[in-house]
């Protein structure tokens, strides 16, 4: 018991202690946080679908028709008609032969990498990949090589020196803490030359990039050239769960060997129905992702006008690098006191020395809301003495996949 208390004390002393905050009501541009109205600038509800009336109604109707639980895993008693409908629609949307649902995006990445990363093979993983990819690499029986972030030359060297036919290259398409985009065309070309499979996690790209919001793969003109597309229902689609789009052969392999799927209860029917309704909305409103990009560009413009440095980019993720973990927490608290909720992100989520506020916009944020948020952030930075004027530099990652 004392050891646990000591661990908690060390986290507090290092500025790494965490606690949850209570939000009353649905996710939206403005929420009630611990009883106080605030502007929400750290949600992944990018398109504003989590509280859309059609999505809510679809979930409510599904609860009345199918109940609130799936009962068991997909292979026991959990596959229901709503699961199959969503899988068919996602496969059509992503332009793949097949799709299979997982309980979360985390489980999808773990399931894919453990199924494809067999003994005798190597997984080549970007240094800033999401924790779910890192954990999937650790659990897989394959060896893991971590290549420098978005560095095609390092990846090419690694494939040449360590690669074998049937290896796996895995990358986020949009990196969740930095908002930059992987060089997918170069990765696919290297994979083709070295006989490797490519797995791309589109969690933060679906609904945000590409024609009709189909993601970074489609934007790069790589339809049909990526072996496995991993997606989530919990960000732009405003619901919960994960999915894998691939050939029918690969989804059959996952159904038969991915422990994260086999031993997890299937998605609740209301969750699947809500995601399906959000997907239909995205298909009906193909310009909504462009609205999201325009909103992100507006935030970057407001930050630049206020002398606040943010990495160049065009995605909805805008990190403000503070550096010290405690300083990032104090800045977040000072912003919150001014009505802006922008969460401090600290190690181990990001490397030591690169703690930050991770700002995320929604398509439903207004220009006046963003202008007010930047004013609040500027005032908060002055209050706590945080420097946000320098060119941010990313440190080497600590959470490596090896």
C-alpha cells in the first residue's frame, strides 16, 4: 500500500498526476465542466456528430430495437444485423473489399499487429505512433524496428538491412499529438519494393482529410494500395469503437486469430447505430471536412497574429509546445480560469521536455469563439510566464515500440 502512495507522490512531484473532470451534458463546442461553462478545445469530436440530433436518435432507436448490449463476443453470440450493416457501409466508404469491427481503435491496432506480426517477421513502426500501435508491437511475436519520425531514408535503410518478405510497416496517417501527416506515398513505394505490408491508422484523418473525408490514404491517391486501414468510430464519427478495412482474406484472418476481437464483447447496438448515422451524415455532407480544415486554419491564423507559435500544418490538431510538464499544467489551469478548456499533455503521452496544450478544433467552432480562445491563451501564458513565442521543436520520443 505504501508503495502505491509513493508512486502517486512521485507523479505529483513531477507534475504528471492526472484526474478526470466532470462534463455535464453532451460533447459540443461549449460544455459544462465541473459545473462551469467553458469552450471545449481538446475534444476529438471533430465534425460535431457526437451530439447531432440524427445520431442521437439513431442510437435511441437502436436501443429500443436491439437492446443496449451485444451479449458476448462476435464469435459467441455478439454479431447482430446492425454490426453487419455498419461493416458493409464502412467497407464501401473506404473502398475496400471487407471490414470488421473491433471494440475500440486500441483493440483494432493490437489485434492487427498481433495477427500480422508473426514470429520471424519485423514490424517497422514510426517513432511517434500512437500508444495502441506501440503496445501492439510489444505484444506481437515479430521483432520491432522503430524508424525516425516520418523519415523515409531511415525506413529505407531499415528495410534494406533488416527487412524480409511479408514484414509490416505501420504508421499513423495523422499523428495525434502533433497533427502532422505521414509520407504515405513514400511508405507505400518502399513497401512495394521490399515486399512488406502497410498498415495505416486513419483515426485522426477520417472525416478530416481527403475527398469526402475519406482520409489521408484517399487524399494521397493511394486507394487500393494500402493493405490494412485501421479506423475509429470515436472521433469524427462521434461514437465509439474501431474497425479494420482490408481484403476479405485479412479480415477472415483477424476473425480467426485476433485475440482482441475474439475475446471482447461486440459493440453495443446503440453505439454501432450512432456511428452508422454519423457515417451517413458525412457521406451526405462531403464539404464538412473542408469546413473543419478552414476552422483549423483560422485558429492557426489567430495564434500567429497573437505571436503564439504553433507547428505549421493543416489538420485539426494544433499543439502549443510549452516544454515543462508543470508549466503546461499551470497554463491549462490559467486558460480554464478564463473559460477555455485546453488539456495539458505530458509524458508519457509525449516525450519529456515537450509537454504541451493540444488544441483541437471542431467544424462547429465559430470564428468569434476561436478569437476569444486565443485571447484567453495569451493572457494565461503571460500570467504563468509560459513562453509560446518560440518555434516549437519536437523532442525525441520516449515511448518507443521496441
